[in-house]
C-alpha cells in the first residue's frame, strides 16, 4: 500500500516542478498531438467495430482527416494536402458510393463480422502484432534530431522531377491504367 | 572385344519395346513374336557369354566403358564376372519364359509387352552395370513398369490389386531411398573431392586402401542392408512379397520372384561385402538371426495359406532366408552357395509362377480348396508343378540340392544354432509344398476341370525352358558352380582378413 | 536515449510530453493493428477494403514521421508517401470495380462464398 | 571280363536311369514298349552286377581294400563334392539282391499292370527307383549316399502315390515323404558335422581319420554325430519312433510294396549303418542305442502284427520287425549276421508280398484275411510259394530264415541276454502271426462268393524263382561262407550254435501248433482270447495310438502355430505398414485445414508468419544490429 502512496507522491511533485520549468509551447504541442491521435485512433476503431457500414465509411473519412492533420503537425503540408485531397476526398467518397451501389437489404447490420472464435483469433493476432512492433520501436535508440529542411513542397518538387523522375512517370501511368482497368472491370468486358 | 555383347543384351529388349510402340494395337501376334525374338536374341548372346567366359582368368570380362558424365565420375561401363554372369543368365532365361507364359494376354497386349521389355532391360542393367550410377538408374527403371503392370493386369483376390501394387512399389522405393543415401555416402566417402567416381572397381580399391573408417563402413552398410534387405524380403521388410506376387500378373511375379529379389542379394555381395567388408562383418550376426527367422517364419506362414501364389510368395521369402544365411557366414563356401541358391530359387519360383499363371488363366481359380485333381486333366502342368515342387524341397538331381547343401556346409561352422534351425526348415518346406501338391494335383477326378485343355504349343515353352535349366544345373552342378567359384575366389583374402574384426553383440550363436 | 527496462514513473511522464519519433511509430502500429483486426473479421468486400486503406495510412505515417524526425537531407520519405498514396488510390479504384462486378455476378458481397480458388 | 565290370560299375545305376528318361519322355503311353525298355534295362544291370560279383569273388577285392572310382561333381572354394563307385563284397551282395528283386518285380508287374492305363508311368518310376537305389548302394561318400537317399525317398513318394485318384494313397505318400524327411534332417546334420570336423565325407578317408580322432579326443562329440547319423536309418528303415509311414505305404501297388517296402529301400538304413560301421562300432553308447532300438522295434512291431487283419499290413509290420532284427544284429556288433539276414529277408519277404499281390488281385482288391478262406485249392502255386515264405521267415531249418535269424540270435546271446530273450520272443510271435496268416487265408472251407483263380504266368514265374531263392539263399550263404566274404574287422567263420538254434526251432513249432489250434481246429475261439486280453488287444489292434499322437503333435505345433504366426504377420507387420500409411494420411489432413479457401484464413496465417519473424528479430536484435553495422 505504501509503494502506491510513494508513486502518487512522486507524480504530484513532478507535476508542480515541470509546470514552472517548461514553457507553454511544449505542452500545447503535446496536447495537439494527443488530440489528433485520439481522433484518428477512435475513428479507426469505429470503422472496425461499428455495425452499420455507412457509419464506418464516414468514420474512415474522419480518420483520414485526422491523419492528414498529423502530417501538417509534422510540418509537411504538401503530404497533408495530398492526404486530404486523395484519401479524404476521393477514396472515402468512392467507398461510400460503392456501398450505395452494392446495397442489400438492411444496411443497419450489414457490417457483419465472423464468428466469435475468429474475432478472438484476429484480436490475438493484431494484438501480438502491435506488441511486437511497439516493443521493437521502443527498444531501438533513434538519434532524434528534427532537421530543418525548409519548405517541403519545393524540395519534393525538384526531387520528383530530377532524381525520381522515372517513378513519377510510372506512377502517372499506373493511375491511368487503374482508371481504365476499373472502367473495364466495372462495365464487364463482354457486354461491350 | 569387337562386338559389344553386353550392350546388345541390355538394349535388345529396349529397342524392341520401341519398335512395338509403332505397331498397331490389333497385331497381337506380331507383337508377341517380336518380343519373343528380342528376348531370344538376348538369351542366345548371354548363353554365348556364359560359355565363352574364361573361368580361369576370372574378374570382369566382356567389359565396355564409355565416359558419360566425366566431372561426376559417371561412366556407362558394363562388365560381367563370376557373380553377375549367372544372374544375367537367370534374367534372360526367366525373361524369355515370362514372355512365353504371357502369350495369350488379350487385354492391351501391346502395352503389356512394352512394359515387360522395359522391365527386363532394367533388371538386366542392374546386373551388368559396373557403375553405381547405372546400377541405380536401371534399378529405378524397374520399379515403374511393375507398378503399372500390377495395376492394369493384376488380379484382386485377398487384397485389391491397387493395394498390392501400391505396397510393392512403396516398399521398393523406400528401400531404394535408403540405398541411395548409402550409395551417395559411399561416393563421397571413397575419394576426396577431385577424383570422385561411381565405378565399383575403384570403390573396392578405395575400401582396400582404407579410405573408409570402421564406423563409416558400419553405418553405410546398415543403410545398404535396409535397402537391399527390403528388396530381398528380409524379415522385418518381407510383408510386401506375398501380397505383391498375389496381385501381380504371371509375367511380373515370375520376373519379380525370379530376378528382382536377386538384385538385393547381388547388391549385398557386390556393394555390401566387397566395398564395406568391416560393415558386413559387424552386422553378420544380425543378418544370420533375421535369416533364420526368415526361413522358419515364412515356412510356417506358408503352411496355412489358401492361395497358391501366397504359398509361393512365402516360400520365396523362406528361400531368401537361406541366401541371407549363406551371406552372413562370410566364407567362400557359403557365399558361393548363396549365389547358387539365388540362381536355383529364381528358376524354381518362376517355373512355379508360370504354371500357376497358366492354371489361373484357364480356370480363374487359384485357391487350394477350389482346385482338386488337376493331374487328371493337366498332365503337363502337373509335371511342371512336380518339378518345381520337388526342386524347392531340395531333391538331388534338381537345381536346389547342391546350393542348399553348400550353404549348410558353409554356415554350420560359423552359426551352429541358426544353421540347425534353418536346416530344420527343409522339413517344413517339404510339409507345405507336398501338402499343396497333394491337395491341388492329386485326389478324385473333378468334372469341372474337364472343359479346360492342357498346355500345348507355346504354352509348354516356359516349362521346357526352365525345366532344362532345373535339371541341367541339378545333374551337372559344376556348370554353374565353376563360374560362381571363379567369381567368389578373389574374395578369399578379403574374407580371411575379416576374422578378427569386432561384430555386433560379440558374434552370433 | 531510452532504455525501456529501467524506467521510473517520472521518466514516463517526461517521455510522454516531448513528442518524438516513437510516438508516431506507436500510433502507426496501433492504427495498423486495428486495420488488421478489421481485415480479419469483416465479412463484406468493401469493409475489408476500408481496413486495407487504414493499414496503408498507418504505413504512410511511419514514412512521413521518419522523414521528419530523422537527420535526413532530402524528402525521400515524403516522396515515398506520395507514391504510396497514388498506389493506394488506384488500388481502391480497382477494388471497388471488382467488388461491384462480383456483386453483379454473384449477387452477394460476402467473402465466404468466394472460395472457388480453394486448394 | 571282371576288370571291365568293375571299371564300368557306374553303368548299373545309369541304365535304369536312361530307361526312366526314355520311357518318361517318349514311350509313356505305349505300355508294351515301356515294359520292354524297363525290363531290358534292369536285366542288363543284373548281368553287369553278376560280373561284378564274379570279379569280387575271384579277384583281390575284399572288405578292407575295395575298388574305388571317383569323379568331381561340384567344386566351391575349398569344398569338393564328388561322385563315384565303391565296390566291396557288401556292395556286390547288395547289387545282386537289388537287381534280382527289381527284375523279378518288374516281370511280375507286367502281369499285375495288365489293364492299368498308367502302366508306362509305373515302369518309368520303377526304373528311376532302381537306378537311385543302385546309386545309393555303390556310393563312395556320405553326400552321394545322402543324395541318392533322398532320390529313393522321392521315388517311394511317387510310387506310393501312384493311384493318385485315391485320397488315402496321396496322404500316405505325403506321410511317407515327410517322416523319412525328418530322418533325413538328422542325418544331414550328422553329415555336416562330419564335413566340418574332418573336411571330407569320403568313406575310405574317414575310415582312417575317425578312429584316430576318437583315440585322441574321446567319444563325446562322435557319439552325437553317430546318433545324428542313425536318425536317418530310423526314418528310412521304419524303426520305432518313425515307423508310422511303412504300414500306410501299403496304399501303393503291391509290386511297389514288394520292391521298395520289403527288399530294397527300407534296408537302405541298415546298409548305411553297415557302410559307416567304422564310425558306429567305435562308439559303445551308439551301438547300445542301435541294438535296443532294433530289438524294441522288432518286438513292438511283432505285437502289432499279431492282431492286424489286412494281408499286406501284417506283412508290413513283419518287415518292420525283421528290420528291427537287422538293426539289433548291427547293434550287437555282427555286420555279417545283419547283411546275411538282409539278403535272405529281401528274398522271402518279396516272395510273400508278391503272393499277397496275387491273392488280393484274385480277390479283386479284398485285403482282409478273415474274408478269404480255403485259397489253397483255388491258387495252388501261390499257396506253395506262400508256405515256403512263411517257413523261411519263421526260421524252420532247411529254409533261409533259419540260418540268418539264428546267426543274429547267437550274436545277440553273446552280448546281452535281455536282448536275446527279446529276440527269441519276437521269433516266437513272428512264427505265430505268419502261421495265423497262412491258416486263416489259405486253410478252412472255400467261400462261395470268392472269385479266386490262379494268376497269369507273368505273375507266377517270379514267385517260383523267389521261392527257390528263399530256400537256397540261406543254405548257400551258410555253407559257402558268407562270413569270410562280408565281415567287419576279422572274418567270421560260420558255425551253428546248436543250443540257440534248437531252442528257436522248438519255439517255432510251438507257435505253429498254437496257431493251428486257434485258427484251423478252432479249439479256442480267437474272439474269446482277444476279449480276455482286453486292453492289450485293443492297444495292439490300434497300433498303440502312435498315429493319433503324431496327428495331434502336427496339428498343434504346425497348423496352429502356423495360423498364429500368419495372424501375427497380418496384424502386426502388415498392421505397422498400413498404420504408417494411415499416419501419413492424417498428417496431411492437418494441413488441409489451412487451405480452406477463405481469404481471411490465408491473411491470418500470413500475419502469424510476420509476427514470428518480428518476434525472432527482436530477441536477436543486437546481433542483427551488429550485422547491419549500426547504420540507423
């Protein structure tokens, strides 16, 4: 019983002396990060657990937006914008549209899950996975240093067009093919 | 030597199989004739080789050697010496007899004869190969045709033919797996990386130069024993042979009992004894013990069989026990007796199977309670049965007597207890053989068999062919023994050196 | 430098306040395992696709985080993220098209019926 | 001439063998031709053996330095198996006996087999038998003797089973072969032991080596070898434990019984002991065993013969009894007495069997003597020959039996009185059951339903010749000095011990009178006597239940054990093999669970793999880091 007391006492002292030593910026930073984190994590949980598949689609969008804000928090606005644009906009809407097209009877509990045993198994597997990755990441000592790289957009742009020109072109072609492919598949080749 | 005798003996059946492929399916007569012709050529050449073999010189004769895969040390080298020549003769004689005894196969005759000729080529290859690689190659060639022939032309009696075909093949393949491991370790252990070779003579030289340690020889011999033992239906691995024979068609069981089992014995002597003498000496008491069990156990099992082919299956397991006993005694007399016994049993078992095959072909009956009083309607088959039966009992004047007595003379000094029990086997063999002959051949007339006519024309040829050898080698054993003696004679220094080598459990009983 | 085995309460609180690379790694891992859980339990094709998207997102976070918190000289991490987003987008397009087509052929979107490729 | 005969003695077995081959392959269906070939072959052999006899009597050949010829048969390493010819007075005597009886039996069977379709086959087998018996007689080493020994066994198997459509015949043939085979097993062991200790099986070489070996290392090991060797003759000559096959062998045609089971094959055992006498005579314990087995078998068989009903079965038991006499003679150390009795017995026993054949054929296959009666009027010649035979075997003075039997009795008397008493009792019983046979079958009133008539000439003349031989052989042997001629060690001079001879003659006459009282004058009814003896009669009539005992032994030790082992083979060994196959089968079904088509199942398995990898790398993180050179 007394170790617990000692623990609480330690925490309280810590609270008081950091408050005056740390400037307000760090705390604000941390609170923004945690807010965004909880938004995206809870949204993701919602996607997975929610019964109504439309709700989960919307929560997916919320999660994408949360992640987008995190990108901005990590001061890489271009990726944040791309995230909002592509994921938040296109992908989420596409999924919702697909849901509407493949409507079946009652949407309320369309998001069926498998038997309890499979859920337990999946939970174990994903839990073990999370554990492994977190232990791995905690254990390794990264030499952290937030390098000031300056504006990411110009940096990205010249990298894309100079060093990584080939992947850039390939990505373009890929997107084109995906679009045509989607059309052909959705339309059904033999009807045309 | 100008004319490559051994290559022609090996390839004649194979080439004829190719020729038969292109013949139309209906021309059954031509196919049969061609098959018989090719086997005839092979047999005549073997007889010539047998006659021309110079027993005084001994060693490998009629050798041919063409380097094949040089960096692996593999060469297409054939050769025949005192041990393999009788086996080769056995193969060709039984091959010819099996072709004649499957003369009136109706169902898919073309495929049957192609597979039969491939099978005979494989078996011939194993005996005349002087190169382990060729030995293994030919051995694997043998297994596949047998499986197919049992499946298509087999007969379902106590056990379905699929089961017996499957069991037969899996046992042989498992055996050959052990053997392969043994041979590869031999290949690696004999010479350092540079001059590795598969040639048997070289391996023998290596073992004499002491390249292989005692433990190496003991372990590798055990592997070879498992391989060749299962082929030779040694006690724990014998359960495939009765089922295998019962399921197989006549020709296959003739070749199988007659020759395929002898590959095990030949391999044991050629690879086991010559290349791994220390291993052979170490495991000799175990082999002798198993051999004795082989003899008595199989004789007892044969006592209660109802099916003719099962009796011959168990009797061949029992006779292989004698061969193993002869081998285990590790002296010149008993080993030459073992080889002679292999030849004797080969001819005898194939004669038995050809006669049973004929009876089964005509009456579709093979179990002893159904068949009675065959002597009235099948005089020639009766002669066949009596000849084979009395030979397997060891009647002097027929082929089995001299080898059996030689094995006993060689073994009784080394393993008195095992030898006495094995010799007691001759009483039990007499019991089950005569009981079978009495029930099947003699007894009151049975009208049911009146409708079948006896062997005539080509069907008598197996009886004549094998009968000639059965009586010829029986009355004049020197014909067979002189060749075998010249093969086994070079072993005497090897065997003499073995006297002080440690053995399992400190020597047998 | 953090050695997680000799932690005391104070260090944890200090660590939690200063946002560093490991926070993002943990976040990404959490998102990824949630996506994985969804992938393994959802019956329908579209929900499965959604979970796959989640997992891809988690991967992108890692990319950007490493680029941000590591002493790198160029934006290769973010570039990789861009390309991965492109790929993910096309993947969703194709996925949806397939789902749509399967719905029309089979009449149902339930994954269990789609085991014709069974071994 | 005699030199030629000696050097070509190997012709004697070869000629009948050639006859067998010729008849077997070509003339089997033509009765007349095959008879001619067979008889001519055996008569040629008879002539050659006559020349051999002449050569032996005239020439230098004696028991101590026989004429030897050898040829290599098979050579393996140090072991050399050879075949050859060994002629000495004993061989010459045996040659004459075998060829004479074989010739007369073949002539007899021409008549006997007149309307039998298988006659060709019969003559082929007879020739084969004659050649193998002659081969056995002239063999030069143990292995050759063993080889022909087995060949003779097979011929008797073929001939007993000649009427193969009768189940009893084929069973009797099988029984004969198996029982003699058990004897052969023991003998083979003895031969093998001889081979590995002395390195040779040749009689002459062993003759020097064995006494030397015994002198050095005592009689322990050699007694074992001697006993093992003696097991062969027990089997072949129907001595006590292995005698069961001989009475059943009567299933074969009568000429066969006459030739094989009276004159030739069954004496092969006696001949072997005679030939290897240098081994046996040096081993007192073995001699004792031989004597007592012989004596006991004689007495035992005589007691059974007294109560038997079928004609040939009585003769069979009397043969076993007489063979017991010969073994007794050998056991007490007199080779001459045994060989002399062998010769005389061959003639009068063959005579009686042939008479039996004539009688049974005349009574169309009726063998029971109590159903015959008064045949002396219907078949006078057969009756006369049968009487001569009976008198000869009973040992009435002028006839053959008297001389040879009394020589045995005299030899037995010198060694041990219990044996002599046993032999004398057997002589009394022999006289009794022979007289019983004669009186019941030939005397009394003629039955109306009996179709008996005198036999045809082919069967009659051999009887007459044999009758003459039965009378003369005894006297000729005695007075011409059989002793100086066939002996072991020192030549035994002929003398008649009047005390023993007188007592045995008196016993014989008492037995005749007793038999006459019971069966002809019917003073005492045989039925009453058998009731009074009760148990003894029942035991004797059922042959002491030896056959039943053997059947039980065979059932338990062979059939049941075989079934048990076969069950073991099926269940355990096959079980293991099939079990292995099933095991592999269900091992595979464990993995099929992972491939059931559901995508999620594959994903789950995939991620398990990932987790395993990550976990592995965490535990060995440091080593991996060093590997990467810490470039993070």
